[in-house]
C-alpha cells in the first residue's frame, strides 16, 4: 500500500503528518513483536555450569528446560532472577 492510499483511507491531505503517523505505527509494531528470532537448542551436561552462547546472539528471550518443576516431561521456562542471589557463588568468574 502506498502513502497516498493510506492518506485517502485516513481522510487526510497532509503528507508530512501521514508519514510521521506511519513511522510511529511501524515503531509500535516493532516494539510489540520480536523479529529475526532463531531457536538454538543445546544439551545440558551434568556438572557443567557455564555454556558458550553463539556469537550472533543479541538477546536471550527465553530458556526452557525439560521436566523443570513438573513430572510430565514437558519443556517449561526457567524463571529469571531479578535480584542478586542470597547465596554466595563459589564458582563465580
């Protein structure tokens, strides 16, 4: 759809204002929906605490673990810790 068609549907004849509204709408859509998401699956190993994150990773959206807080064998999200842990980390790097 072209800008002229959007202006006709919106009932406006001010091109600058219409373009500003279109840019605002695109920004709102970008905020509300994530784009360019890929899924990376990694196996966890016993007694391994740290894992390498892929170099092209910009943001981790969710981490899921099988059988976490359930007996069904389903994948569930691991809750994110907001606060510093109370327990001292002996393995901290």
